[in-house]
């Protein structure tokens, strides 16, 4: 099942278009009442689907109470960064105001902004001290994300990870939420991204040091995960700052991101103040 944020209203995505879930469902309670949401989505009439404009798609979880990011969660990315995979997930926060939709225009605050394609998990049920074996049952679905990162603030201004990754628009997600049952193996998905058509990241989520169930188990052992919460699960190798010479995003460029079984999203960049 694919559920989208279409113009601020939840909708089921079908091959023919979108089916609005009606006035009984909104993003204030969508994940709090996830079983009701799934029932309504299953009952949606495919004949009611209408075409839609991608520009109207917003982030699948537009106002989470908590947004987690995981660093160094792919061994090849840790290696290219000159660091070891940590013994527990290296966790930071992205502030929710950074979230934007899958076809957004994002202003670059500097010439030091990097790309990081990621599998993003949205929590569908309250999760506290969850066992790995039960973790997927607490997931509403998965989507694509970009953990855009201003590297100067992140690394050299007192290691401000959360601020460097939370400028407006620095959390594109979408194009929609895909429930885990739609995927042949939700723990092994191909993902990647391209800058102006040049592939810069290409990997599989099975290469993560900490899988989605492990992340949920370890995070929920410390802090309750709430319905609608978002987890950026880490990025594979191929980011810009580790290259020689280092690369960064520039105004006028387009970043296309994809995950097999979920879809694609496109982010366009402009200069600050444009």
C-alpha cells in the first residue's frame, strides 16, 4: 500500500492515480490511528483514483515529534570518512522544520552542502523497549530521504550535526509511504542518487551496519518512538565531502534519489534568497 501527502491530505496511490482518504483522516491523527488508516486505505475504491501533479506531494510524515538521524551506518561510508563503524548507532536529530516534499526546491545556504540518500522509516505504533523481532510491526512504512548536510556547520563549527542538517528544506522525503508488506525484502533495497544525471551513490540497505529492526530496538530502549516519528537510517558511500577534490551541491543543479520498490524523488537547488 502506498499512502501520500497530497496537498496536505492523505491519499492512497494506485496505478491510475490518487484516492483521497476523506475528511475522517488527516495528518494530525493519521499515524496515531494507524490501524484505522490502513483499513480506510484498503477500502478505498480504485475507481475513484484521479491523476495528480507530483508538485503537490508533500512529506509523508509532515509534522513528526521526533526526527532521528543515524551516522556511519554503512561500512563503506565509514571507511570513506576515515572512521570506524561505532559499536552503537551514532544518533543525532534533524529538526522537523527541515522536512520538505519529494519534488521541492531547496535554497543552498552556502557552497558546502552535501547529498546523502537514505532509507527513511516512519513509525506507526508507539514503540518502547521493542525487541528486534517485533520491530517491523511498529513501522507504518518506508520512504526515500535526503539528509542534506551543510558540512562547515556540521564539522567545524563545534560539531553541530543537528544544526548543519536542519536548514529549511534539508529533509526531502517521499514520494509516498510504502507499507513493508509491499516489499519483497524490506531489509534489502537498492538505493542511490544522481547529481545532474551522474550517479554518485549506489548501494543496498542490506549493507547497513545496523538494520532497521536493530535501530528501532536500540533507539526504543532509550526513548519511546511515537507514531509519525521519522528515522533517517544512514547513507552509503559516495558523498561529496570525501571525494578528492571534495564536491558540493550548487545552485541550478538537480538531485535525483531512488529506492527500488518505493520510487524516485527530485530536489532542485537555488541560491539563498532566490
